[in-house]
C-alpha cells in the first residue's frame, strides 16, 4: 500500500501542478483581456469622440439650413399678412369715410378748417369793434361811423 500511496501522491501532485498551470493561464488570460480592453477601449473612445464630433457638425449644419428656411418662410408669411392687413385697413377706412360722408357728418379735417375760419372771423369782428370804439370817441363824425 505504500507504493499505492506514493502513486496517488505523485498523481495528486501532478493534478495540482496542472491546476496551478491552468489557474496561472486563466489569470494571464484575464490580464491580457484587461490590457486589450484598455488599449482598444482608448482607441474606441477616441473613435467615438471623432464620430460624435462629425455627427454634431453635420446635424448643426442641417439645423442651420432648416432655421434659415423657416425664417424665410416666416418673413414671407409676415409680409403677406401685413399686406393683407393693410388692404383690409384701407377698405375699412374707405367704407367708413363713405358712410360718414353719406350721413353728412363732417370729418375732423373739415371741422378744423371750419374752426379756423370761425377764429379768423372772430378776429376780424374784434378788430372792427376796436375801430368802432376808438372812432366813436372823437368829436367829428363819430355818429357817421356808427351808422355806416
């Protein structure tokens, strides 16, 4: 039995050595994988950054073009709305003037012109009154001026 124990012990030693060698290989493979990931990860990271930068520039250019197109359309629509509004405003103003004129209501301008004429007439009347009162105080012909 001692021979058998020796054989088993040698067999066990051999198995342990194989297991140690396998464990060492697995450990080295893990370190190799870590090293590869580190190298490839850096390369991949740089590659992704470059691609992202290119993608961002491309999308920014597309957004700028889209913004320009939207701005042009907005300005065109704004101009059309403004023209339509101006035309509608002119029509409303024309219609109101027609209604006011048809009813015989004077415009602000006509009222102002009439007011200016009344003011001018009042000045002339005041001037005539001043001449009459200064002329009636004299001894000669005061009554004649008052009768005329």
